C-alpha cells in the first residue's frame, strides 16, 4: 500500500505486510514494515479498512495468527472500537456519535470482562 500526501513537496511512504502461512494456509507469523521506519516488526493481528469511492463501500482485510490468544483478541477489538471513535470524532466533529461509539466499546469491554466500571462516564457528562 502506498500513501501519497497531497501538497508540495510530494512524499510517498510504503507499508508492507509479510504473512507466513502454515500448510493449512493459516497465518503463523505476520511481519510488517514501513518505509518511514527502518525496522521490520512482528504482530499477531491487523485490520485494514479502505474506502472504495468507486464502489461506495469499505474494503476490509482482517488477519490474525493462530498464536493470538482470545484475551488478546478481545483487547484488540475493544481498543479498535475506541480508536474508531476517536478517529470518527476528529474526521467529522460529531461528538455525540463518538460518545455513543465509546459507550458501545465500554459495554463490549464489560461483556468481555476487560473492565468493570464505565471510565467513559465523564465524556457523557461533559
């Protein structure tokens, strides 16, 4: 995936994923690197969402290794919802919907036993 920033001077950055599969084609290892950082690192999971303006739809890619624990996946999804709420608020300025997204993330975290109390209550009351 190449990222091209608008404006002068033009700079490009390349992000690369290398996925090692077992004989059953299940990911065993995921490595990634970016041209802006000089090192390659490993991860257990990634999710990429790309907006396809032509199809007016989101393209998605979700991969995780067989070594990823259920508890790690729960945290990954919970944190992903929080990041989406933050990004949505920055992109749209829609604070009310962002709060609803954080509330959903909180309920999800409680259901997965990640947290026991709503630490986002202050956002609702603000």
